[in-house]
C-alpha cells in the first residue's frame, strides 16, 4: 500500500503599524495524497460484474486512493496588551477540496473516487472573528491588598461569523436499488441541475417546508440519474452535480466571560498568590438562531427538500468557582 502523505505550505508577513498594532498577511495550504477512502467491499466488484461471495454480506473496506487540498489567505490585525487591554481580529478566505471528509463516510462512487471530489464537508469560504481581553488594575504599589479585594476583574469575549458549510442534493435511485444492492448506496448525485432555484443562504430560506430556494420541490430543479431498474449492477453515469455544490446558512455568535478574583491574605500554607475566582460564561450571548447544518433534508424527492429541521444551541450561561494557591 502507498504511504499517506500530506505536504504543508505556509508563509507570513508582519508589519508594525505603531501604537501597539501589528498587521499580518499570510497563506496556508496543504496537499494530501493516498489518504483513506471508505467503501463497501462489494461495491467495486459489483460494477465489474463479478460474482459476489455469498459469505460476505457487506462490511467496511478502506483503501488509499483519496486526495485533498486546502488553500487559505489569513489576515490579522492585533493590538498588543497595553493598559490591561488586548484585542485581535482575524479574517480567513479559504477553500478545501477532497474525495471524502471523514474516514467513516461512504461516498456513492467508490469505483471512481474522482466523481466524489468536491468541497470538504467542513469547508468555510469566509470566516471572521474578533476577540479581546480586559483586565483592569485599579490600585498599585502600597495598595496591593486593596487590589486583591476590589480588583481582579476579567472581561473577555469573542465574536464569530462565517459563511457556512456546503451540502449535496441526493437522488434516491430505484427505491434504493443501485448498482450494488447489498452496499447501502441508495442515493446518487443528480444527473443535472435544471436551473430556477434560489441561492439565498439566510435562515428564513431554510426554515419552512415551502422554502424560497426550492418552492416547487427538489425534483423540479434536479434531474434524476438515468439508471435502468432492470440492470442493478450497471455502472451509473457520471453525475452532473458536484458533491457539496450548494451552500448552507452561515453562523454568527458572541461568547463572553466575566470573572472576579478575590485575593486571600498571605498564609504559610497557601502562599501569597492564593485566590478564589468566580466566573460567568455566556455562549451565544444574544441568542442568535444558528441552524444545524447536519439536519438538512437533501433528498430531492422529499416534501421538505432544502429544509433544515433543527438548530444549534441557543443562549447557554454557566457559573463557576475556582480556588487556586
């Protein structure tokens, strides 16, 4: 078997803007070859018309004919820690392509991995985040004991927004009876996109059954793969729609932490840095609606095609306490 290999590339330029600001522009990329590709062991023999061993009813088989690549531009503006405050803003513009994004995902065309080649399941085209930390010091020098009582505050937060993940429309073929009846490959990529569908990636476009992108149902916009029902072992034709060619809604959220530390008096056992810290962590502070990308209805024959039936967690607040010495 060939050796799996991944080549990584990166470069970075930084420029000091003065006043504690640092700007940077960089590139990161990778090229992966001979990576794992998961399939049913009966799939390829079925397309070749071979007689299948009746003692092998399926299972898992991995070979090393997968491939992937990743390219990203990274831009950053950082304000170094000054007067108890630091902040960082980062923007990423990237694209990831592969034949399969997870070692346990069965792709429908194992006889030609190139037909499964498309954007990675976790591909995010554009992503922006900004985060900062503020740790004020109110009393200095001889007033250090007052600082232990009145100071010790920390306020931090991060804002994340990205353009969302991709998804793939699928066509159920002959009631799930494709070229390998024992393999579980019941769906294939559509033969062609017929046009007319919307391209909105707003939440509202995916929330309702009669969504604005596919108001007439998936079969109106994607033609099924031409596949004769009487020839279950016939190799299906090449799909006309690439894997992960459509876009899901993006993500937006703010997480924040507020902490207060109380310094304890110097003691023989505890030392001079002992303290108790109380903290509040808020995730998705403003309770933004972020639809769950794993709950998209992608069967073109389904009445709710193109609808996402669930959401990620809303606002979550946790309380914590920590004693350190």
